């Protein structure tokens, strides 16, 4: 009986060993197929974004769509920016400018783009504002000139590849909601 127990034990151990090898092979095949499917999914999911990053292709795709959305009867879309406080170029004493502005944009997607580029925009606008003299900003013409410069600066950051004038970019107009020189 002891002899019968040994072969039956060997026979029962051999069967699970074969099954465990098959299980390992099947598991590896399933894992490889799953990784292949995941990599194909990620590849195809990111492929259109690569086309949008291409400067000329993105401009060609978005320009006609923006012109269709530009309905004269549609209400304007405004995005408010945080306040800017800068020291002005001294003219007989320390003066500073506190400026709050809003910008009119082509569509609501530009508002999201503004949030992405906000650190760069704030830096460039702070440098622009701090380079001004108080006497340049006191007159209406000086404020209008500053609004044009801000518009060109912002459009240059948001649409750097545009060959058109920077005034024809995604920002349509710059509006001052508060303008204080002290």
C-alpha cells in the first residue's frame, strides 16, 4: 500500500505541474495582449493632439471654425484678469500703477488658454507696464496706446506662430476696469 501511495502521489503532482505551466503561459499571453492593446489605445488617442501642436496645421484647422463662430449677433465673451500693481519709471518721485483689466476673446476656449499661459502673460505685462512713465499714461491717448500694446503682447504669447498682425489674434480688445496712478 505504501508503494501504491507513492505513484499516485507522483501522478497527482505531475498533473498540477502541467496545469500550472499552462496557466503561466496563458497568463503571459494575456498580459502581452493587454499591454499591446493599451499601447495601441494610447497611441491612437494621442495622435490627433500631435497634429494640433503642429503650428501650421492647427492654424488651418482653427481659423475657419473661428470665423464661423464669429457671429455678429452673439454676445461678447470677456475674461477678467487679476490686478497688476507695478512701479512706474520715476519722474521726480516714486509712482505706481494699479491696473485691472478685462479682455474680449473670440470664444470660450481662449479663456482656458489664458489660464494656461497666465504666468507668461503676467510676466510680460508686468515688464511692459513697469517700463512706462506716469506722463505717458495720464492722457486718453496714452491709455489707448497702452491698451494696443497689451493687446499685441497678449496675442503674441497666445498665438506666436501667427503671420498676421498681432492685433488680429485671439484677443479682440483690452478694456481697463480700474486704472489708478499714484
